C-alpha cells in the first residue's frame, strides 16, 4: 500500500490551495529527502498517479491500482 498526498498528473490539476501547500512541502521536505537517498527519484509530493504507477512498476511490482482517495490522499495497492 502506498499512501501519498493527492496530486493530479498535470501541473494545472494542482492549482488549488491544497496543491500550493503540497508544492511548498515538496520543495522544503520531500524532494530534498528523496534526493538524499539511493534512487534519487525526486518526485516530491506532487507526483500524480501515473508517475507513481510507473515508479512502482519499474520497481518490479506486477500490478498497481487505486484503492481509495480523499481530497488530501491517494491510496495505491501494488502487487507482485
């Protein structure tokens, strides 16, 4: 299970008060944290479902599906 801040796949999908807040978090916390680790994907908090799915499939999972969402979070299920 992957629980991520809800983000659209296109930048313009995230032009909302919550999206702006998430971009701020991404810039200050999430992206630097990611870049400091092996893999260095640097996705931050505004990676949409399509990019998250791509990363999970590249990591070796056989299937990825959305199982839940809220206005703030996206929940994906990955299976081998």
